C-alpha cells in the first residue's frame, strides 16, 4: 500500500492563504492570523487562528473554511483549529498613547442631534462587545446629561486609589460617568472650557487598566466635548447614531463631517428607532420613516452598520439598569445590537491597520 | 522637522518656515484685522527654533517655539500642502 506523506507547514499555510478577510482585504496568512501551526507525523494538523476581534462577524465561516481547506490536503488525518482573538493596537503605533496607555481601541458614539438613543446604543454596544469576550470600558462624556449610571444600574461613587479614580464595574464593563462622580439631582453647571477639562480628567485620572475597547458616549452637538476628545486622544473611529427622519439624519451628517475634518474616521451610521411592532395588531410601523440613515450613509460613502427597532423592552430594561443585550438576548433589539457591535468591531479592526504620519524633530 | 506620511511621501520643514506659517489667530489675524505676522518683517532667532511638537488627536500637531509661542495648531492637510 503506497504511503501518503504528511503535508509540510508550508503547504498548510499555502491553502490557508486562500482565506481572504473580507474587511481587511488581505489573506489571513499575510495578516499574521495563523499561529502555533503544528503538523504531527500522523498527519494531525493543529493551529491557532487569531482574529483581530472576538466580535468578528465571519468567525464561524473562517473556522469552517480553515477546517475544510486543510482537511482536503492529502495526508491530513485530523484538523484542530483554535479560534482566539487579539484586538490590535490602533494605528500600529510604535509606543502606546500617553493619555490612555492600556487602551487598544477608542470608539466614539456620536449623533449631533439629541434624543436619538446615543447612550442606549453606546451601552448596548459596549455590553455586546463584552459578551463576545473583549475587555471593554464605557466613558460617559455627557457632562450635563449623564445617563450611563441609570442605564447600567450603577449608582456607586468611584473610589480613589493612589490618586486615581477606580472605574465602576457593572455587567462586566468598566464605567465612568459624571453621574458617578456627582450623583443625585444636582445639575452640573459648567461653561464650555470646564466640560473639556472634565472629559480629560475622566480619561487621565481614571485607572482604566487594560482594555480592548473604550466606548465613549458623546453628548449631542459639534462643540466642546467632541473637540476635546478628538484633540486629546487618537480616536480609532466614530459611530454615528441617528433616527430615520430627515431632521435627525441632517444633523447626523454634520456630526460625521466634523469628525472627518478632525481626521477621525467614520465607522458608519446606525439607525435607531427604525420600526415598531405593535403588540396589539402585530404590524410593523415605521414611525419616523424608512431607510433615512441607510440613504445618508450611501450618500456620504460610509458603511451602514444596522438598524435597531423601537421596543418597549429596550426602554424598560434601560430604566431598570440592564442593557437589553444581557436581559433579553433573544429579542429583535438585542440581536440588532449584537449585529451592529460585530460590524463596529470589524470596521475598527480595519482602522487599526491605518498609520498616522510620523513626525521627527531634529 | 520632518514628516513621513501614510502614503510614504516625506516632507521636511525648517523652524523658520513653520513659524512664518503659524496658523493661529494672533499670527494670522481674525475678523478681517491683520495678524502679527503681517506687521513684521523679521523675527528673533528664538522665535524660529522649534522646542517641542505634540500630536493633536490624529489631525494636527501643535508646535511650540523657544520663544514660548505655541498656539498654532497645524493640521496635516495644511502641513502636507506646505511641504509639497
């Protein structure tokens, strides 16, 4: 009986090189995703497939593709694929950022217009990324109207250790909000420059530790808060939230254009309150119209990240302090958030391969 | 100062060139009023020497000169244009 020799590592890498990452536009071998490859004398092939995010939308497809391609090689008797993820540092920076040294990716959630559900999206985005296995923080940059404490059911006051504020932990997330620092009904009455200082303090004076993603919930507007943030940290990107009607998309476009001017790449548009399913008649109502955000995304040449329904449960669970992706993972709303989180993670991975200009002074 | 751009191009600048190109309101003028640079023909040597350069977010750099002048935020497109 003729013996079939086992393939070499080179041959295994060659077939794995046929797997293209749809978002990064290169093959997974070139991208350095295949690690710890071993071929046993008996023809058992094992390797680690390291994704750039645990929330990878094509995770399962990659695994099946890898198993099939390697399994079809002559001489292979078994394939073991270990799927892992390692979120990469944004911008291939030689050294970590000084302001948030342990944070790999910073994602801003903005809208321009108020009341479109930015905070709800930010909280659920953070929670969905956490559920996928990533280390996630959420910074509430809305100084006047902080809503993160209520939406996450975290009302405790941060402790100080070695001169640094400890983030509040809830639902596996690290949180910091002005609502934690100054709880109760007393308003924060600040002029613009103070807002900038407060946001900077929440980045510099908080012990964020090591995070894969820091999600930043921005207040409405294209002023102090957004500017401070865009100047203080190299943001990986910004996700813009809007509702379908013109009055909301028009303002969302302004917010997006502002971030473009600041060289912060738009990750895409998210449409909130897209439709409502009536519990009485079961009909789908599009209260604010249909497809506004998708049309705006197309016009601006940015990705459309997904649509979220208007649901009683999203509102009710937010008020009770549990993000809907945790409290009702099977609901249409939760599924929409999980889908959007994986889209955001994928877009963020693309940005992490971007390079900033390198400046040298002599 | 030199910059290696994302696309591989390199630009080199002298402190003097950057100082005269300072985009801040004091140097450029605002509201139609001419700025300081429009009224001057020479600058002292410590005005032309770069002391420090810091990154502003990911869209610009802030350049501090030995004289203490540091209000100019030079955006990357502006610098790219200047260094062409």
